[in-house]
C-alpha cells in the first residue's frame, strides 16, 4: 500500500526509472515507482528486449543457413513463428519479472496508475483534478517516448509503429519499413531473414544516416544481401490502410505491403504529466530543459531519458537516473558527455559506434587522422566467417586524441566498448595500438585500426 509521502518518487519504470529507483533505495531513500502500464516500461515490454529476442532468432537462422560454409550439412530450416512468439514473450516475462524482483528486494513500492507532477513538486496519481496527491522530496520524470507518425499519415489499421512490429503474431508476407535508422534497420534485417519481403525507405541519401558514411555503405551492402529492397532519398506518401494491406507511393511509384511500419522518430511522452501546470520549462526542441545533474526548473524535480536532450538510448537514461538520484542525495555528480555514449544497432551486420564521424570531426575543424581495417585482415575475421566487417577510428593528429570509433560487422556492438572505455580514461588511439590483445580475436581489428591511425599498421 502506498504511503502518503516518500523521499523519492519516480514516474515511469523503464531502464531510466527503475534504475533510478534502485539507486535511490540503495541510498536509503524511501522510494516509489509509478507505472501506468507494465513494469519495465516500453523498452523491456515492447521495444528493446522484444526486438533483440526476435533478432537473435534471425541470427541463429542465418548461422544455420550458412552452416555449409563450415563443413556442416543441415536440412533447410523452417521458421515456426508461433514458437518465435512464445520465446519472445518468455524473454520479456523473465526480464520484467527480474525488474519486479529488484523493486521488492530493494523495498521500492510500485504504484499502478497515471502519475503527474504538481506545482508543489509532489506527485498526483490518477486524474488531474481528482487524483491522490503524494508528497515527495524528490521527483524523477522518466516516462520515455511514444511513436510519431510521418507527415500525412496516422497510426491505425495496418499502419503501425515499432512496438507493434515486434509483437506481430504471424510472420508477415511483406513489410514496408519507413525510416532506416537503428529501429528501422533492425526490423528490416530481422524480418527479411525470417522470410518476409521487406522494403526499407529512407528520406535521406543513405541508410543509418547518423552513422559514419563508410559504415552506412557496408551496412547497406549487407542489407541487400539479405534481400532487403533499399530505397534512399525518397519519401513515402499517400498511405492508405485497407483490410489486408497498405497502399502507398514513393518517388512516383505505387506500392503495397501487408504492413507499413513507421520507424522515423519518436517524441517525449509528456501527455498528462502536468508539466504546464507545474511550470516545468521546456527547451526550443520541445524536450524538458535539464542541467547536467538532470534538474528541471522546478525545485526537487528531475527529468531523464527520452524526455530530455541527448541520444534516445536506454543506457543513457539509466545513467541519467543514477546522476539525478545521487544529486538529490547530495553526492557529487558529473554531467554526461553525450557524444561519448556508445550506440548499438543490432541489425545484421551489427553496428557499434561512439563519438564523432569523420565528417563531423572535419566540420568541427579537427586535424583529423583516420585508421581503418577490415575484419579480414586479422585471423578471427576469417575464422568466424566475416571478412567484410570494418573498424574505423577517428583521431586528432597532434595530440593523439580518440574522437570517435565506428565498427560494422560481427560483434560490433560489443567491440565498440573498448574504444569508449579508452576515451573515458583519457587514452588515445596510440594507447589502443599498444595494448596487447588476445589472438585470434576480432578485437585485434580494433588494435590494428588504431595502429593504422598511429601510422604503423602491421596486418593490412
């Protein structure tokens, strides 16, 4: 049963909210989490985790289909999508159950209902005028984001968002995916390998437009090998949802698909959060204005995750939640360097990156040095069957500073962390070049790319 007051109330139980709640409890703050849907938020229930569960199935299927390259004879595998769905639900259930267990273990009360902040810095559960107000010394807003349609469209019928895409009960015959960023490419890569006909659309001139151009080029090549029909520099228009299909046009052509998935952006989930009534200031971008300690304009109220500027990533939200709680507890904190947060896209090929792209580094006036290496230049790339993968390091020539890292290929989402860690510890690419790496491993490609930047590439 909820108390009448808490030291800390977190609105939202996603990766930002539940981590903040656990940290608050560790700091001996009486803590509650308010959740209007399911514990774990959208990430665990509808987005990040379901996505990776389905993608893992596609990865295993790909490995089986390529088994002949490794001397293994196997029959042609068949996709049992009902079983895929059951496994996805089991994965989600296991992880959300784990979050619920963390709440119980740490003595965090979970309050079901819609939460909003008041002008006194408290939390109201229920409606704007008839809800129950609970006193809070600290409030953390962590409600995340919601899907956003492209101009001229609306969600409904067979026009769906990314959450619904991962929750389909039947393997679709055909998909049109609008938006070739991280979410869109993951959907396209998963369903194409599972057997769907997939068209991937991007209004800009390349897939994964936020990534380094060399990474985009290799990723698109991989998508096309999977049978994905890639369309860049075009916009999807005239979308009409019928009973069994969606019709639309792009670049003057008429097309149709069983489902049309919009993965072209999201917006903060602030409806009914009470921001206007509580006079919580927003920035020009419509996000909540917060300082380096995640403090908003209302004393005692913090905001994290997709509600505030910075990359919309689960791990970013988690770290912001810890910063907010520790600041509220009077501990010293440091602002996040958002550019150095690792980005991970789990399409095939994997993409992992951090920092500046080559183009961004040059635009900012750095004396740029680039180190590049294909996986095939080190033994593990050949052993593991991925010679096309690539590591690209962006450095500053005069002082050896590591400005960015970009990896596309097998295990890229894991390999990128080494470069992030070196940057965080104020190391440069010359240090990476001289760190002893195990052999034969894919991480040797990271070392050799650093050697290339340092001017003494050995393998390549």
